[in-house]
């Protein structure tokens, strides 16, 4: 088999954790951008360190109000 150890994957973060973002609109925009990139609500919640309910509410708000809702 392999003589060397497997190289660990280093995941590069494109967004900081949700609560580390200072601006609320930046937080909500990150959720929408991740969704547009094809991430599931569960994956977004895990990536940003938030509950799925927060993701669902933000996406519903964006659907109803558009960019102004962010």
C-alpha cells in the first residue's frame, strides 16, 4: 500500500463563523451565497456554526424581500 501517511485535507474557509461576522447583513449574505453555490441548509448550518432554523429563516426572508431583506 502507501509507504507514506495520507496527507490531511485542509479546508480553506471562505467565510468566518456566523457569530464572528460583525455585520448582520454580511452574515445573511453569506448564507444566501452558500445556498446559491449549491450547499444544503444542513451543510450551511454546520459550516457557519449555526442552527438550521437560522438558515431557513434567512433564506425565507431573502425569498420574500430579496436583497433588501438582507
